[in-house]
C-alpha cells in the first residue's frame, strides 16, 4: 500500500470485450474475500460498549428491554457481525440506549416490526 496515495498496486485479468478498460487506467475495486451467509448481524449503532464489555438491548414481546452481552466478530460498513449473544430475528434497540435501563418499556417507531403493525409490506 502506498501511504502517500492510499492506493494498492494490483494486477488482474478481466474480459474486456467492449474495450471499456485501458492499460494503466486507475479503477475503484471492491474485493470480496469471503461471504458468510449464516452470519448474525445487527446495525452497528445497536452495540454499546460498557465497563463489562459490549452488549445490546433486546426488546421482548411485551415491549420491555433487557441488556444482553454480545461478542462482536467484526464490523462491515454499518453492520456488526455478532459471534455470540443474539440469534437471528432478535429485535434490538438502535437509538436511545444511553437512556435505557433493564426492564424499561420502549416504543417501536420504525423498522420491520412497525411496518408489520401498520400493514406495510417489507
């Protein structure tokens, strides 16, 4: 990596039937190293870091929240990949966590659960 320009020199072979690419041309490339289709992810803003580690607030069916410790494997863009602590389909709080305490009631104002309540198709 060139620290002055922030670029990486790579060589590659690509089909160029319509001659869109030219030798020596600079291009932006996204390189996908792996795909984990079974990953559990939450929005990165749902993860809170405290003195006891990282956690999320989970919303129960009755609208009350509980604090659940999680292990974050990595973050990718706006998502946190969760290695342990929550399962797919778990509803987590993404805004206002600093004002929450365990067993507090929350109101769902957006997202899939609110859309189902309003009858909007996801």
